[in-house]
């Protein structure tokens, strides 16, 4: 049985969506986390070393960080084919999309949120607008990150875009609005929203 360590309305919400897409049985264990407003605290039940979410248990295996969980789940539970298998020509694009999110896009968004300009050439990321250029090219070739095929990469990016689209962090464009609406129409997304608490 898969166990998701979850704090409502946090980064772990996207993992409920991913688990719904995968279709494997799972349970949700709610944990407390320290929030940006100072509320909450580190929860002893949470195996994440920094007390963050998501964290996932699969028997004796513990995985944390969204993109690691996405890759783990799509490899371990391939039945709904939302992560290309080793040998699939789309596998490289899938891994790049997951790594780009964690290594480039999220740091770029956080830099923008904190009003910090990453130093050109020394940081592993760029300003958010420049980071979004690659994302835009991927979705123009879309309708999903891997072209015609929905994947866990869409869960990772789409959940963030759902949250921030139209916000100064992520100005709304027709392309992004259509992408977010397309993802929000998925039955698994709707089921996950009901379970988020």
C-alpha cells in the first residue's frame, strides 16, 4: 500500500492527483508542516529531513521531493502509462522536463517571488521569464509536455500553473490558460481536489 504524507493545500496536493492518475491503491496520512505565515510545526510522523511535503512510503521505501516521487511512481506503477518506460523515445524528454522543473523553473519562480535576480552564469537557473520560454515552446508543440501524451510532468507543471496563473509570478497567456483548463478537466484532477481537504 502506498502512503502519501500530506499537508492540505501544499506541494503534496499534486501527489494526490498523480496517485489518482496512476490508479494504484494508496492512503493519505496528514502531517503538519511549518507554513510561510509561521503557523504549523515539524511533524514527527514525516520522514522528510526538512519536515516538508510530499513524502511517500511504498512498503519499506521512502521517497521525497515531487519530481523524485513522480519518476518513482511512474516507473514502479506503469499500468496507466503516464511516464515513459526505459527504452521509450519520449523517456529523455520526460526526465528533462522533471529535472528542469526542479533545477530551473522552481528556483526561478522563487527568485522572482523573493525579488532576487540570479547572477548570470553562476546560478543554475535564470529569471522566471527566460525559464518560461522553454516551457512555452514545449506546450506550443503540445498539448502536453510530451506532445500528444499526458504524463506526470504535466502533473508537476500543471499543479504549479493552476496555483499561480494570472499572479505576478506567472502572467496569464492563452496558451497557459488552455493548458491549465485542459488539465483541470481530467477526472483524476477532480477526484484529487475533492480529497485534498
